[in-house]
């Protein structure tokens, strides 16, 4: 079953269970997927759906950070709840040491020797850890390795 089909099934289940919060978040997800499909005039595969979900996760984390600065506990809770639901559709996250190992392998394989090679390294690492690691962490690890 594709990721999009699973999300659609979960929407139906949330409707039957009258779980308003989960339903609202699932509708946000389906709206984001549909928007991407309409914008690009394609049907998204699982990899593209994962990219949409990763973007949504990043947006929620940024919002939580901003709401913490503004002491808006009510909005923080809402964003955290949405974040938990969205993350259920992402693959298991890799530990930082596993990501660092992948970065080391890619740097060795590409022969990268400085910050000028960061784009090449990031592209290959992103392909290997798609959906399994925060790209901010990957970027930090690559910079420390090449810097």
C-alpha cells in the first residue's frame, strides 16, 4: 500500500473514531500532498510524499521554536501534537553516530576535500538517508567533516 493510500485510510479511520485533532492533521497532510501534485501536475510517489512530510515536520519544529520564544504554550501543544502525527508516517530515524558514519563513507567515496565539495557530499548523503535523518544535522556533520 502506498503512503498516500495509507494516509487516506487513516483519514477514514479518524472520521469513524471522531478523532477531530488527528483528522485535522491528516487533512493538512492530504492538502499539502494535493497542493504539490497540482503545482507540479504529477502524481507523487512515496519518496515525494516523504519529502512533503519532512517539510511539514521542519515547519512544525520551527513554529514550536518561535512559540517558545513568545511563551505561547497553547500553540506549542497544538504544534507538538501535529508533529507526532506527521512523524508516524516517516521511517525510523537514524542515530547521530549512524548518520556520521554515512557522512564519513560519502566523504571518502567522493574524495571531498573542503567546503567547495559540500554540495556533492550533501546530495549523496541525502539520497542515502532520505526521510531517516534531519538534514540540518547532516549539514552540521558535513561542515564539521569538511571544515
